[in-house]
C-alpha cells in the first residue's frame, strides 16, 4: 500500500522470519489474500503483494556498494560472487504466449505472465547478467499452477527438480570466470559446493 518495492534482508529487517518474508513476497493479487506487515509482525500495517510483479529477478541488488568491501570478485560495480537461478518458459510449450481468458482468474494469470515476460526481455538484453544466471526450464508449468506438490511421487515435481539439476550441471561445466575476476578459483569452489549438494541429496533419497 506504499506503492514501492521493499527489500527484506538481515540488514533491513533483522527481526523478521524468513518464512514471513516469503509469505509477503509471493502473495499474488486476488489469488491470495494480501498480507499485512507493520515492520515487526504480520497481521497489521501496510498491505503487500508479490514482489515479482515489479521486479521478479532483482540480481542487481547484490551489486550494491555494500558488497564491495573485502570482496575480490567485485569489479566495476558488479558482484561476481552473485549467482542467480531464473525460471524460463521453453518456446515449444503448447500454450506459450496463448493462454485462453475465460474468467477473472485467467485474466489476472495472463496479466501476471505478461509482466514477467517483459522483465525477462529486459534481463536477456543484459549479457553481463546472463553470465551470472542459471536458466532453468519451468517445463511448461504456469506460475499460477498450484497443483504441483513437492512430493517424490509427484511426476511434475520430479520433472522440475531434474530440470534444475540439469541446468546447474550444464552451467558449471561451461562456466569460466570473467578475466577481471581470476584472482581465485571461484568457479571450482562453486562447482564443489553444488556437487556436494547433489551427492548428499541423492544419498538421502537412496536411504529413504
């Protein structure tokens, strides 16, 4: 209700739970009731909506000057420690760009998707951001498809997980740090961390 974007972080909102910040940030207008927050707790104060409506992929937030101190990967206003993951809709999706409007919900869904597409276009025009981005296919699943369950037995969920793993591996296999950021083997460090994540995740699944 303040007509502006707001950043939730340990620096700006140190007393806020991460779960509460996520709740505010993913509240699609009319799909979910608009939550309120007064700077300390939910349930009172200003109304909030999904941050993705205005800024769905704010990679630039981590390029602020506060990240420059003692950071060998900060060069010319860019923080090369930043690595983002962005969902995209494959061009061969059956309904890509053509979702029928039959009621107010489908109208709002189309409106939201249009807003996201315009932001995607802006991102694609910045090659410097693409070098810091892992592009993950959404497997033609709409942003407003709430039927997907984060359960091992849900085939759509597993398909999305596999798409994410494939995208990460592909990115790391072809990644080379920019010339200005060679002082330390950042790519190898990131690759080791990701490989450890996949190793322990797969081991956990096998033990279930």
